[in-house]
C-alpha cells in the first residue's frame, strides 16, 4: 500500500511539473490559430477551465446516478 501511495505521489509530481512547461509550448504553437485572443489571456484560460470542469462533472453524473440506484448488498452478492 505504501508503494502504491509513493508511486501515485511521484507520478503526480512529475505531471504537475511538466504540464505548465508543455502548456506554454502548446500555447505558443497554437497562437496562429487564435484570432484576437492571446494564449495567456486570463479570461480565456478561466473560461476553458470552467468549461472543462462542467464537462467533467456532467460526464461523471450519469455513472454516479446509475451507481447510486443499485442496492449495495445486491451489487456485492453478484461480484
């Protein structure tokens, strides 16, 4: 269990370190596709975060509602 936690923390650290570096590079390469918006525009970045958060919430809503309707004892008995 401790090994799993250490691996998860290490993976999180590597991804958290690489994402901002990669985001700047991708933002610069996509700059020619953005019309009238800078790649580092705070309003655009905030709007994209909100859109992705809403999409993630809606995508997890359907499976979670389906899972909440199942009787736990029946689900455990079938597995």
